[in-house]
């Protein structure tokens, strides 16, 4: 977690967020440290309800998809990179 976010949130709040994210990870059968870290990142970026959020169906589709966990993580990261790149381009256009 970035130091700025850590300074803003209390340590107990961060621990609660991580615990919640571990539950979300288990809900979609993501149990590796890499996968759990990805779920925390997604929760920070898109909100704790991101798995069921109709605005981000691509997240749930990739995390719950077929195949081994590492492939589902790779697919999610691949689409996340495209999403972030597109968002950054749109922000540059808007400014």
C-alpha cells in the first residue's frame, strides 16, 4: 500500500480491508499470494464490491473463469493493463 494511503487510513482499517479481500479471494477461488494481492489492488481501485459490480463485468468474468488460478490471474492482469492504459489516454485527452 502506498505510504500516503497508509497515512490516511488507520492500520486496523487496512487490516480489515485485507481480511475482507481474502474473503473475496476465496469466493472466486483465488488463494495464492499473488492472487490475493491482486484482489486487494482491485478493491482499492474499484471498490470492495467490484466482483459483483455491473460496471466491471470483465473483472468477475476473468477471476471466475475456467482454468487454473494462475491463468485467471494473468487474464485479469492483461485486461487491467488495457483498462488502465485506456483510462490514462482518456485523462490526457480531457486535460
